[in-house]
C-alpha cells in the first residue's frame, strides 16, 4: 500500500480552514472545516488524482522515505486506495 506524507496547516484566526497538502504527491492540496474534514478531503483528492494519472497511463508518484515541512502544524502518512479495473464500454 502506498502512503503519502500529508502536511496540515491549522487555522490561526476564526473563519480560516485547515489546509492539507500531500508533500510527495504533486497537486494534492485541499482544505476542510476542521482536521477531520481535511483528512477526508485529502484522501479523496489523492484518490481522484491517482485515478486520473492511471487512466492517462502515467505512473503514480513514489512516496518519499521522509518529508518535512517546518511550517506544517502536523504531518502524517495517509494511505492511498485506488481500484484497478477495466472501464465498461
């Protein structure tokens, strides 16, 4: 199973959202109302981007061994779940 490093940037003022960015999967950036919501949103973004890459015949990014972002409030590994199959025609 592939697991990607996701950085979370917590709000510093009322009304701001939690930003989530996959550090080793380019383009996977989203936000949520709270940390739980941001976790759901980044998992969905990873799945959507992975599916698009696979449908285009491109390889998925290789997860890094260790990724850091000193500005992040939290970094955690998020598993990627994709389903391979043949499209119906």
